């Protein structure tokens, strides 16, 4: 049976979700992008900071799920300036890519950011994440910075994207 994005529930974090997010980011990025083990502690630090310090009216994380099955995530956190939201931890399981779930997660995150009073949204990614970059571009984000780096055991091109809300 084919899955549709409308069947998926976008939920706040529950017990066990942080562990799943760390594990799935590490596994998927290792498999799909060749990232080494240094990526996993970065994800863990981002999540620990969110869990320990997030401001609920201005920051939120969502887990996409059907029943107990986790399918993806997206987070909106305070960015580098008070009027700037930052998109973090955007993940889709491979089997749900292409059903518009990524668009739904992005729409939910941007709508929350607008409602929380942010005037713009920024994000950090790598040029090699072509599908994600295409989604950002279709949604009005512009790549404002790009630089070659060696991170997570790979030669990459880091990018910063932004858009007004």
C-alpha cells in the first residue's frame, strides 16, 4: 500500500525520539553521504541543547510518524539574531521521500516561525544534499554563503540559506 503525506501525523517529541534522531541521522548520513562518526556527537549536542534550553513559544521540534513508526523530523530554533529562526534536524526516511512529506514538514516549520514572530529563517546544509537544496530554493530560500570544508570525514561544500518569512 502506498503511503501519502496526509496519513502522517506531525507530533512533538516523545520519550525515545531524541535517541532515534541521533541514531538515524548518523546512520543515514553515513550510508548516503559517507559521513564518519564525528557527525553523531554534533546531532547529539544540537538535541541536548534543544531539550535542555528551548523556549517553547519560540522553538519547536516535530516528528513525523504513523503510529509508533518515525518517518522524519524538523526543528525550528532561535537563530543567530532575535528575529531569525533556524531550521535544524530536517530528516526524511528514504521510503517516504517523494510523497511531499518534506514540503509538509517545511511548511509546518515556517508557519510556526511566522507565528512565533520571526522575520526570517536560516539553515545550514551541504551542497551535496541536492534534493533538500532544491526544496529550499522552491520555497524562496536563497543560498547566501558557500565554502569548501573538510567535515565528518568528507570534502564538502557548506552552505547557508535564508529567506524572509
